[in-house]
C-alpha cells in the first residue's frame, strides 16, 4: 500500500487514487498528518508539499532497505524540461541530525505549458537518470527513492512552486502551488 503525507492543513479535501506500479492496480492513498505523522511545511514553498511513503514506514530501523519505498522507481509525473539535478549526495540514516543539504538528491522540472516547477527530492545517491536540459515525458523512469537531505525516513518529497528554485536567493520562500493527482 502506498501512503501519502499531505502537509497542507488549511485547504480542501484530498480524494484521488495513485497507481501502484508493482501490482498494476489502483489503491486508495491513506492521508497521514498532524499527531498521526510528522509535519514539516514550515516554508511557503512547501505549503502544498507531499511526502509519499510505502509500507513499512515509521519503523525506527537504521537499515534503509527495511523501508518499503527505499529504492522504488520514480516515474516522471509530468511533461517538461529538467532544469536542475543533484545525484551525488549520500543517503543518511533515518532521523540523522547531520546532513549535507535540505533537498538531498533531487530533480527540478519546468512543467510543460505551466508557470510552475516540480521538485522531486530525497532521491537515492547515483540513481538520477536525467540531466539538465533533458525533455521528460510522463511515465519516463527518472530515478529511485532514497534518503538524502533532511529527512526522517525514506520517502519521495513532491513539491510544486511558481518560481524556479534555482533562480531564487531563498527558494523556501517561493509560492507553493497545489498538486493535482489523477487516476492512471
């Protein structure tokens, strides 16, 4: 089962399905928030951010392979142009207090026909399969889920924002945008 952590506490309902590529079937997402799960939407750019998890999670293990989502394939959710990537940061132990960067390994995509940039973060070291300037299509395999950056456990951080975070002095102050999921 896939889980989704929805960080926005102010806006509407979340009602959608996501395709579980391992089983090729649609399964409902469980929303975790508040006291039931850790939250981290401290910055404007993260106000609509999601953390995607897969069982088992929140298991307090130091073995990354014990987490259901660690090493899972990431398929591109949008059409667009890759504007920045980082792929060489080591994965850290869950709940580590020392880290190199906030996002860890990531892919930033300028979404086709939209004034928006998609950030996929906390990717596995050396798993990113795209480069700056690559044209990506929905469904392309682009990387693997890891545990790099500031992260409590392996998960895929999904964030949409108006500004290119690479052009901002303070990327966390960007305008966060709602993410819409569709049934595949």
